[in-house]
C-alpha cells in the first residue's frame, strides 16, 4: 500500500524487453535499504524490485501491467523522470490517501492553466472509469494523491500547488501527456457492492 505522497523522482536508465519488460530506475533512495521483492510505486505502478545497485533498482513489468498503464504508449524511455514512493510501513503518516498502486487505466492531460500560483490541470478519463471520479474525492495520477475539484462527464480538474510541481514530475507536464490513473479504492468497492444489490 502507498499514500500517493511522492518521496523521490527517479530516472529511467534502461528499458529492455526480456519476455516481460525490465526497467532500471535511478534513485536517490539508499538502495541498501531496499529489499529484493520490495514494492515501489513508479509513476503510480506498484512494481517489484528484482535487483539493486549503488543508485538504481530494477523492476519487471508484466504484459498485463503494460496494457493498463501509460507504458502501453511507450512512455518509459531512457531519461524519463518518474514519481517514486516506497511502500507504506506501519506507523507511517498517511498524508495522502490509501493507494494500491494498481493502475486502472490511462487518462489524457487535455489542459493546463495558471490559477494564482497554482496550476489547474484538466484530464479526460476513460469512459468506464469516469463514474468513479467525484468532486472533492481523491484520485491518483502518476502516483500522486490529488483532490478532484470538479467533474464534467469524463473530464475532471485538479489544482497543483507550486510545492507539488517542484517535488514531482508535474512541473514538466504538458498537454497530451498520457497519465496513469488509479481511482479511489472506496469508490471501486462501493461500485462492486452495488453490482450485487
């Protein structure tokens, strides 16, 4: 489990197809504290660490994960920066919201506008996920816990303060970006329960 509070911005060093996709991610984490088999959210995708080096870790990415994430758009290329978060530990502060790292689909960033010192971002969600996004609810975008301001059909807006843009990859976001979207866990289960009623 994660919180959606980004604790490092990593850099894709290598991506290689070996049956599954394998990626090497540069990090400022102390890699001697990362156990093999540990989970790290990489742009919101919960991935398992399979190898570490002095300033990097390797992950394998299944075809299923690729198909549900922005990796299906060939976005992970050498030099790309990715939001990172290590798994939540008992006793850690829950500063964002409960995030599983199980990406539901890909949203498109369709507008960026200044709003005071903040930036207002508007996204288009896949139709099948739009019903799970509610005003003042939580959403995870590229691993970042954000509050939804408004919803209009399949589009929704959020505001990013300068701090968020400076400690995540959101400072480099541009219109047309394909963004990993994880809907709120509570919304997912409420909808599933309604299916049984």
